[in-house]
C-alpha cells in the first residue's frame, strides 16, 4: 500500500485516503475494511487552527506514507508522535531508520517544505498521532514571553526547519491514551483538546531547554545526509563515531555537519551516540539476557567500572541494580 500527499492547511487527509483506497467515510472516522486489515483513522478538529489525525490499525500489507514537501510558504506546523515500538521506519534518503519510543525520530516537528516517508511493515500494530497546527494558534497556545531560537524558528514559520525529540515515558503514555480513547465519549473533543495541549506542552518544554544557536535552513538533501549520519552512528555502538569519516561519508563539511546535527537532534554527535549506547545497555540488561560484564564488553567498554559510572549517570543507578529490577 502506498499513499502520497502534499501538506497544506486545506488538505483533507481522511477524505483523500478514503478516495484513494475506495473506503467509505463515516463522518470523521474511516474504518479499515477487512480485506485491508483492522482498525481506523480518525480526524478531530480541536480548534479552528488545530486538527488531529489518529492512526490506529493493523494492515495485511506493507504501508508507505509519503509526504511531499510543498515549496509555497504556508503557516502550518506539523507535529508527529510515533508510538510504535520498533515497527516503523522513517526514510528521508537512501536508508530507512527505525522509529521507537527511545528513538530520536519518535517526535518530529517540521516545516511543510520537507519530504518524509514512513514505512510500516505488514501485520504490526500501528498507532501514531499527527497534529497540524497553524503558527498563530501555536503562538497563542504557548504564550512564551522569551522563546529560544528553536521555538522562535517554529513560531515564525521559517522554511526548512526540522527537529526531532525522543519520546519520554510520560509522552508515550499520553499518546497511548489518545489512540485508545473511547469513541463514544460525549466529551471526547474536550478530552482530546486537553491531551493535545498536554503533549505540546511536554514537547515544547524540551525544545525550549535546547541550547540556542543560529538556525540554518535544512534543505531536502541535508535531511538525507543527516539520516545517513544517524544510521552510521547507531550501526555499531561499540565504536565511537569518527567525525572526519562521518563528514566524508555524507558529503558534509565537518563544521556544518556538527552544527546541523546538533540543531536537528538537540545534542552533539558524541552525546547522541553515548545516549543511544546507554539505552542499548539498559535494553540488553533487561531483555537481552546478558550479564553486566557481557553488556559492557559488547558495547565497547574495556573498563567495567567506567561502564558502571556512565550507566549510573544516565539511568540513576548501577547496572547490576538496574538489571535486578531497580
């Protein structure tokens, strides 16, 4: 299955999707027919300047959702919350990257002039939220007196902005509440409006804490290069990233690569690598059946005391205690 669309304030995702796959609409709800799978896609107008699309389904075929960036400027800001464990991937270039709660691709805030393609494999539960917000509505909602450079870029509706945030346990819980909410609730619109505001608060609280730096416009080929760099960083967490090698591979100057990566992901390449390394360590200790020493060695630590100190810094406890359930 393949669905392509161009985002703009007038675009009606639900109606277009229904027409493409010849599915009848029931008001603001589209029920996936049994021949395609199970579940539904829902549209909720939260206010004149904010709409929410709730995706909750399982399909018999692989599904590709392709967003084609629109060059004409508009005032729409797109915020996507991906709650799939590791079932989806986002493809912004030559290689697809997994989406999960711990992934820095889990929450995407982007201008509408950038392309993105999300792929979902067949027979897996899909649930994610897409919020479309007009910049004036967002500005009024946030009411930030002194926004930092990141938030100001979004509120200005500048072209070529792309930011990723990881999904905290708190955000993931709210996204699940929204996707699983009863559809027969008479106060449903009120409920979703409150939950969406809560999600935006948590996301922009993260963005407002980012270190301000001069914003560089992200071009379509930059997105592809950043995707390659991220994939290379995560391909072998036992080996620290080499900045000259990454820059050469992606065709970036080293300074531009470092600045743009930090702008989009909110951290330096090395810190991003170390965070991913510690997330993998936590996973291996809980679910991988490895001992503390085996985990440390697998992730490239020759000194287990050093591994223990780094792990405690990120997770608040020693790896042995973490593995035993905290």
